[in-house]
């Protein structure tokens, strides 16, 4: 039976803990449990009380304590939250707080953990301020705070930390990282919950692209530009593609365009793949001759239909963004690349003007499909080179490379930023999130990330059956890369299956148990899948190239755009034709593996001197390593047919009617 919560015992254990921390005594989890048992016995508490692991976790949650590791390797607790759940414990100590209520003891250290830790921050609604010197919390934490409340709680802690002399700037940066992590994951704080909470919880749609009230419909969706484009090309049927977050304005936009152009306008439904790609298949269903794509875009080129891109406008504080840039780069001679998400392209010229004192500022510009890119003339007379990465153009001096630059990224999409960090792995990244108004130095461990991708490459070498996932049907050359991958897999002596499953999820792919690894053919922002929910790894076409193309070696560089792997592209490397079987040892399983198709000379020729060759004792190996072999190895292969063992059934008349009521059924 679960023991009732003993508030006096909880306060006593926490007071003992505070004294230990104050005196520099290391406290471990088992030590807290032992102390709780002793105090419970001393107070004459419940004899059935057990300081279990669950009790310890609840104790940590109530007081905002987090487990850390000491130099000696033993576990100890660090007090994350500077304001205590039971402030009167501190108030009993002389000079525990200053007159302003903001300072801690000079010998008390506040430990901040890295961004991999999940915070337990008290709900702001449970905070009551009695006077300048006292801060207290209510004892009830039944209501879990939502994301916005959590962010406000972070702001309170960050503001307090910035005023403390004992706290360094790195402490504030760590808190900012945690605050952004809470925003990205939509994390909510829950000190206690019941079964009904999961049922009653409201799930909010992602609204990064939702129109802000400061923008009118005409401004957000560039109605005049759309009308001019439709009339200029004399289109008769126009399809409009909106992301989910913009569907609230879809009716208004379609009506306006229909009235102003007197043409047929259609609003597309949910896309079969990512909303960042143009859904040309849905457009063909209505026989439209043009499409207008609204919202965020991966800028992947298309082939079938003319497309107009309208990115929309996301609110950004230009002054705050410029201040963040100047804070990171006080030296005006620093070489910096300015990268931005497409929804902030409308403010780039204004931001560039505010940063005009930076002589070596390089502003990238978008490679928009269907629009001729104009290379800017060099006013200083120096020769410059245009480099294109992930559909962004960079105009740099010919004697420099992108590795000579630092990168300042404006946006809130982690996937886009991760792709850039992997592609420009030698550049130091700084980011500014306009939604949260947060600036930070990016600390993604690129080498660790690439090591994990290389592990997947080793898994691809071990796999005998590879599934090709069609993650897009709108990106140009997607069929060419699928054909290329099929040929590459065949040359490696493996079997491939092409799957069209729409939007990916673990449940869909779990149906293909015989496939050992998947390769995702998608746009640059959808091909890299880091989720661990899938039962089998999902790799990119470039990673499969490294695994199976003997002519391509692992250099540490990363290519996210599969178009660069096709003939004629800068990164294309033809595979070795009729190469000998490559034998090595798997770094994953430790077993010997073979890559390649055996030639006729490698077939067993023991019967070469025989007068007559007996082929009837050989089994066909045409479909070895295919899904059929996997099926034969399964203990259960489905319902058995039992041909010839069951009597043949006669033909009988079936039921009449519909599923809700057949003729022979009674009400």
C-alpha cells in the first residue's frame, strides 16, 4: 500500500540536504534514502515507509534537484533551482538572503546542466510573493504547466541568473539552450498527473508559419504578385498549396485570387509528403496548369509544372537580430556568412544595411527554381566565385573558401540548421531564433553526429535486402536517383525493393521485417531522419553510395542533395564496373562479408573434367538474399493452403444488401 505524503519528513530531509551542500559534503542518492529512513524512524513515522527509487525521484522533482557526476565518479546531487520550495529553511539561517532577496551565499555554487537534461521547473502560477525577502511556493502541483508557462518560468530564472555575481555567462548560455530545447520539443512540466490528463490534453498544431496580426492577407501572401504572375502567363487553372498552419487563410486567398484574375483556383488538400516540397501529383488530379506554393520551402527544383513560390513573412525584431550579430562579432573585420530561412528573406536587405560596417559580411541568396539567378557584380574589382550549397548561393573571393567564414543563421527550424552544419562542418555556427529572440553559439557535435551516420553506413554494407523509400515525387530527378540506387545495389550483389508509403512512420515500415535497412529518397530537408522510433536505420542516398560504391571513399564531407550524386554533377563518381568481390570484416557484427556479384569464373568448377555434369543436385540461387529466402527462414509463414487435404466447397449464394443491414438480418 502506498504511504501518504509526510510533509514534515520531506522538510527535514531537505533541510539536512541543504546543510550538507552548504558545508561542501557530497550527497548521493542512496545517502538521501538512508537519511529519510533514519528520520522517519526518529519521528515515529509510518513503519511501512520505504525510501524507494520512486520516492527519491519524487523528492528530486519537488525540490528541482538533478543528479550529476562528481570527479570521483560517484553520483551526487546539484541544486539546480536557486529559489527553494521551502524558503523558510533558508530564512532560518543567518544572512541566507540579502536584503534584495537575490543573492546566495558566496560559497554556495549553482550548478547548471547541459541541454540533454529535462528540466523540472515549478509552475509560475504556484509562486506567491509575500514581500521582498520571501518567496514561497504553494504545495499543490497537480496542474502541469504548458509550454508557454514553462518559457515564462525560464525567463524568470534567466533574469535572476543574469543579476548574480556568482553566475558566469556560460551559466546563462546553458539556461538559454535549455529554454530553446523546451520550445522545440514542446516540453511540458508535470509534477503529478492522472490518467485523464492524457485524454484531455490539447494538441496544438505547429504555428511557426501562421500569419501574424501585424501582416494583412495581401502582405503575407503577396496577392498582387500572384495576380500579376497568373495574368502574365495566362494560366486558366491554378492550384494553391498551403502548409497546415496557413490553412486558416486559404479560403480568403483563393477567393481574392479568383475574383482578381477571373480564373479557376483550387486549394490542395493534405500533401502525401512534406509540405516544403511542391505536390505536383495532387495538382495533376485537378488538371491545373500552374501551382502557387505558400510557406516554407526546401527550394528543390521541379519539372512538371510552373511554380510560383510565396514564402510568407514571419515576424522578426530586426534591431534585436542586429544586436545579437554585433554581440557575437565585435570585430568588424570578421568574415561572416549570413544564412536565413526563406520566411525571413523579406528583411535581409534591411538587416544588411544595419550591418554595413562589416566589410567581410557575405549575405547568401536563395536559389529559387524557375527564376534566373543574377550574379552580383563585384564593385571592388576582385574576382569572386559562386558556390551553391543546399539551394543557397555564396559569392566569395576566389582565394578563399567557405571554411574561412563563420556562419550566422536566422531561423527556428532545427532540421534546416542541422543540414547546414553537416554540410559546412568546418564552420563555426551562431544562430538567432526570431520566435524566441534567443541567440546562441551552436554546439552540435558534428563529428559525433557523423560517427553515428558512419555506423549506419556499416549497417548498409552488412544488409542483404535494402528498401528504397520514395519520399518525394515532386523533386526533379527523383526517378533518376532511384534508378541509380537500384543499379548500385544490384552491382553490390544485394536485393532492393522500392516502396511508396507516403509520409513515413514506424508503424508503416515495421510491416517490412525482411528489409534490413532503408534509403530515403527525399528533398534536402526530409532525407535526413534522426528519429530512433524506427526498427531499422534510414540512410540517405549519399550514405548508400559510400557503402556500396567502391570508388567513393568516406572523407567526412556530407552531401544532402541527391542531385549532386547523378552524372554531370560535381560530386558524381561512377561506380566500378565488373569489380571483383570485395571481402572485409564487418565493424558491427565482426563477421566476414562480401560485396559484389560473383563472376562465372568464381563458380565451383569441380565438374569441369566430367563427361556429364549432374545439375539435378544443385539448388537454384537466382533469388538468394531476396525476401523469399527470408520467408523460408521464418518459423511461421502465414495460413497454410493445405492443397489436396481439404474437400472442395460447393458454390453457394451469398448475402444480399449492404454492410449495415443484409436482407436476411432482423432489426
